[in-house]
DNA sequence: ATGAAAGCGCTAACAA
DNA sequence: TTGTTAGCGCTTTCAT
C-alpha cells in the first residue's frame, strides 16, 4: 500500500519537489523499509525495548543516525496519552519572582523528561481562562498556576480529569482539595514586624495589597498578630489598602503621610515590591529621608542594580526553592497517577516555605 | 468493534474504576455514538466545516457542551502535521529584556492561534542543544532563537526541514541565509558616542563584551566609527574587553581607572547592563562621582526601582518591538509555507530596529 | 527475535 | 447532507 507520505517522497525524488515541512522527515516506517525490517523492530531498537538481536539493533541504530531519524513526540503522545509537558501560567513573565520559580521547576522536571509550556496571563482573568483552555487542549500532563482569578471554574476541568495541579503564590477560593506551594505569608509579616519592633518602633504603618487574595489577607493577619504579640494595639488608621501596583503604593504612602500629624508612625511596612518603590518615592518627594525620618521594610524587593541607596531591607521569598518544591510535588503526583495504591492515600499538600529578611540600610533604631 | 477506550468506559461504569487520565475525556467518537451520527459529522460541526444540516449541527453543538467535549490538539497536530506551537529559546528567562520580547511575540502569534514554548538555556550551549532537540521532537512549527552557541549545527536541522527560524539578539556564524530581528548595534554605539561627544568629551573609554558575538563586535565598530566621524583618534588603550558579567565590568573599569593617569578619559561607555552596574560600583569604590568626575553611558539598563541615583543614561533596545516584529516575521513565514509561489520569492530578512538613548543624569558637559 | 495489525483522536477524500 | 474509511507516526499485543 502506498501512503501519502510515500507519494510525497516519490515526488521529491522525481521532481525535486520540496513539500512543505516534510523534507527528509524520516519516520519509523521509512527506516523500516530501507532496512527491510518491520516498524516494530525499529521501534524496539529506538526505545531499547524487548529483545532485539544485537546484530539487528546495530543495523537499525546505524540507519537511524544515517537518516537523521528524530522520533515524533506528537505521535508518541497520542499513543501514550501523555505529552510529557507541564503547563505553567503566571501573571507576568518579566517579573524575576516568577522567572526564578520557573527555573526552579525546570531544574527538577527537566531531568525527568518533562518540558514546560509557559503562559503569561498578563494579570488578566480572561487571558488566564484562555490559557487554561489552551493548555487543556494541548493535553499537558500537569499544571502550575499562579492564579489571578480567585474564583475560577476553568481549573476544575483539570482536577476533574485527574490532571495534577499545583497552585503557587496564591490560593483560589474553591471547595476542592488542592496542592499548593507558597511561603507562609503570616510568618512573613511577623518577621518584618518583629524586626521593626526589635528596633523599638511601636507606631508602624502598613500598606497592604488586595485582601481578597490570600497573599494580602495573610500578610495583614501577620501584621496584626505581631503587634499583639508585642502588646501594641492595632490602629486601623495605620493600615492602608492598595493593590500591587507602584502608583497605589505611592498614593497609600501619601495618604499615610498626610495624617502623620494625627496618626504618627516611625516605620512603614510595604507588602509588595512595586508598592515599595512607590512608597519610597512618596517619602522622597516629601523631602523625608529613609531611614533617618522613617524606617521602611519592603517585600520581594529585587535590586538587580545593587545601586539603590539606602539599600532596602525586605522580606524575601525563596523563589528558587518554591520552584524546586513545586517541581518535586509535580513529579510525585505524576508518578502516583495510574498507581492505584498511592493514589488512594494521596493527600493534598500545602507546602509552606519560610520567607526571610534581607537586611540592608532602610531601618534604624528608634 | 470495541476499542480500548470503550473497554475503559465500560469498566468505569461497571466498577466505578477510574483509569488514569481518561476520566470523562470525551472524544469525537463518544459524542458520535451518543447521537447516533458519524464522527465526521461531529467533526464538521466542531470545525464549522462543510455542510451540516442546521438541525444536526445544533444537536451536536448541544451535546458537545453537555459532555464537555474538548478537542484533542495532539491528535489534530498529528493529522495536520502542524502543532500550532512556536519554540523560543533564550539564555535567561529572568532578564526583563527577554521577558519583554516574549510578550511581544506572544502578542502577535497568539491571535493567530499559536502557542509559545519557552526554553531557558541558562546561557549553556549544552542546554541550548538539548532544547533544540526537544523542540524539534515536539515538532514546533517555528523557532525563535537567542543563541549562545555561535557555531551551532543543531539549528540546521530546522532549516533543513523548512521550519522557519528567526534569530534575535545575536547572529550565529553559519553559511545559510537566515532571518533575524535585532537592533543596529553599530548605530547603538554611535548614538551613545555622539551624545558624549556632543557634551564635549573627547577622551572616551569603552567596555566591550565578547567580540566573538555580533553584539560585541558591532558595538565596538560603532564606537570607533563615531570617533572617526568626529576626527578623534582611536586609542586602543581606552578599550577594555570583558564579557557580559557584572564582575567583569567591575574589573575592566578598575583597569581603566588604574591607568587614567597615563591614558586619561572623562567619560566611559559600557556596552551591557550587568557590566554597567559593575563599572559604576568600581567608580564608586574609588571615591569618584558620576557625573562630576566621570560621565557614563550604559547599555540595556533597566532600573525597575526608579531609585538609582544618579539616573543612568543608557542605550535601550525597543524590546517590545523586537518581539512584535519577530512575531510578524514568524507569521509571514508560516503563511508562506506550502505556498509555492511566495516561497520561491521568499528572501531572508534581517530586520534592524532602532536603538534609542534614555537620557538621565549620568552624563554632564565637560 | 521478528512481524502483523490494531488503535491513540482527529481530518478529509471519497462514496452514498 | 451524511457516512465510511484511510492514515498521520508511534507503541504494543499477539502471533509466528
């Protein structure tokens, strides 16, 4: 029987035609024909499977080299019902935070033969839904999601189909049990606050991101909790609510400074990177100095330049570790699939990692 | 005839079995069976193709919804010999420079139905080769490559198979005609130098990255060329050769400062971001001030914090535009494939984009 | 040790 | 308008 591919090959030979995308693309069948063996034999040789006579194996291996055979992963995927691909959706690929996480994931899944498809949702819920749909269609074996859609239904599709999902950075509001890897955001705030309190600050303002999100909510909890630990009353007027944008940080800081007469504070804790930059600019614009007039602790601050003066003391997340832990959890789940015993005992896991303080010069003793 | 899938379904019903990864995963066949129509009819309805009686179409569409049918892109890819996927290999996903480019690419290919697989080579030639192999196996429809392997053979595989490849940032040393999108690096240096010369500087030092690479080489050409334009003799002793790392920038700057007595200069032009940071630190460490003692122009400097003082005047690349232009070229090539006429006239294109100067406070009039 | 053949889910040429 | 069927490239069972 003559296949379409055969026809193409013949045409190429006869007329020197190059048919788009198929030039020299050898298949198992092509190799088999050339060697007068069956496809299955070639397949076995390629995959080092089953028994193949050493002589045959050599002959095949040789031919594979000669004709530059490259296995077609698409066909393999269709057959094996596994694409060896992991989808990762993040809000912004330009943020070092996510870049590091991706590197961490890659570091552990890559040796296991998995490839990562990264999708940038651009902080848009619509895009996130689109990306989820697309990754599902591409039949990724697993998913990592830094969601901006807290109440997303779309991700259930994966859960329903028993495709492992690991949430990072933020938890969605859904009923199902889920896996997640993130820092302990309550603890993060406590670390920052304890540092300030240790420097004798007692009137500490805070700029919070969206409290809809676990990140924002937990960081606020930590702030309050640390104050209570130190027997300092919580003054709601010292709490400013923003989002995660720089200009919001600027605005919040301005608002706090506007009423610093009535509601004084000597230190401020800003709970996201971009808001931190905004807050610092607001302070500078008022002619106030850090840390002489106000001590400041930021969050997630990455100063790649190393040139910001004064250096900003900041809460940091172990991004790389978040990545590798996510990768490990992913691999564990992937290995569990199809293994009835371990699947029954598989509990969902929330892995909480430790944030840490990077101390520079933006805080001083009161 | 009873297929394996049928068996699985039956087992599920009989025993409540969940067979890994196949739960509820409806196929065209399943839908067809439920409606007592043929797969092709369902297929036609799904793809809005050919003629389907309106009544049937509605019935099918309804069923697709009801059973949550999601097309299997893997199967489609195998059939259509096109994965609707574009591979992108970059040296470091954490660099904003590449992040922006990826966003730009995504912006234009995504509406055309393409998905991007990003691979981080970690600046390693070995990884780059691995990634190329993997992307080829996954049969990406096209490739974008910011190569670190100037003499790579592996990429020829794509070219040979008529898979569009677009190089960005750097050109490899190969004989084939290739497509590329990058800035005019000669012009970039000229812009920087003209700025300094316009401020009356005549003794201008330069720190060059690897001249093996087109980026380094061209930037050096531009430096010399701008001097000649202004009738300033080139003094080789003012040229320091580094790589693209921060510590090398530091070292080079130190070396230049060490002999500033014999070979004086009033300004320095540093040709990469990280080297710029290193150079600034070297200057600071010597107790010299920018721009009072030395004027400085950097390259690719991204100060996300906006807090570096003085602000660094820098050559910038239009990253986003590099991305969109790359995307457009990609789409053009993809559309040309299989279209004999346009393919014959298809010329390889090097798209040179304009760099620009971002002027801040690190240069002053001499 | 090797081969024949079925089938993964889908599309499309051809037939009815 | 709808159905039948072959085949995309591969793996795997079953037969030889």
